[in-house]
């Protein structure tokens, strides 16, 4: 199972706010796009991760959630639990 984690990185003296996406040893960091919603900017980082590493992952139908730290976790909807 692939889980893509995205994390908000605060601005520093030399860099603006960013979002870092990582999965299976791949990472990418993008600048924070304030024109987007919080969820959308995290998804934009997922898109950048897939593009940067030419990953053959269909991210068009992902589920996501966040934890108490504000980190997001994106998963693929290929596994479903039965009732």
C-alpha cells in the first residue's frame, strides 16, 4: 500500500512556507500556494511528487485525512473493507 504524507514547513529567514510530500523514499518540496485551500495545496504537493519522479500512480481518486499535527495522508481507493 502506498501512503503519501504531506507536511507543512514553516517559513524561515531564507525560505517561504512550503509543503513537503513523501512516499516510498521519494520526496518533493513545493512553495505554499496561498491561492489554494489548505487541502488543495497539500494535493498540489502530491501532484508535484508524482510528476517529479515520473511515478505511474493514478492519483485522480485518492482518499485523504489529517492528523493532530496537521500532516495529511493520501491513499489510493483500491482496498475496501467489507461489512
